[in-house]
C-alpha cells in the first residue's frame, strides 16, 4: 500500500503543468510554422484544447498551493485570447467593406499571437523557477 504525500501530489501537479505549458507551446509552434495563424492554432488546435481541459482537471489538485496560480494563468490566457479574437473579428468584419478590416484583422491576430507567446513563455519560465504567477 502506498501513501501519497502532499509533496508527491505537488510534484505530480507540477509535472502536469509542464505538460500543459508544453502543449500550449506546441499549439503556438504549429501556428508559427504551419499554415494556421499563431493565435488560431493556440485557440483551436488540439494541443491547446487538450491543455485547457487538463488545466481544468488540475484545479482541484492545486487548490491552495502556489501551483494554482499557474493553472489559473493558463486558463485565463486561453479565454482572454478567445475573447480578444472575437472582438478583433467583430471590429474587422464590417471594416472589410472598406478594405481597412483586412489590416485590422491581420494586425490584431499578429498582436494576439505575440501576447500568447509571451504569456505561455512567462508562465513556463516561472514554473521552472518554482515561482507563482501574479494574480492579474
């Protein structure tokens, strides 16, 4: 019979968070080097969708620990990116009638891709260093 200690659970959750960040990074990489956009691949590619599901599954295991901030960070990154993507599309679609929308869409998707790269890289580096994420 094995007894699971708090340290074992934290270590397991930390490994899972590395996998979550790696899946998000894979999604971003597929967008950067594939036919999709970075933000499109981040939001709709299977690696990031799996990462978000795993993040939600990790919530209970990390509650009350510094790792919970990473779970929240990964989940918030996904949903904020989705919300901003919808907003960029809603603004750009009517502007496409006067051609300006093609530029706003391209610029918006580019900036959101850079933002997603930053958020995933920052989170993964802080996880590697054993640091929690800020609340915002």
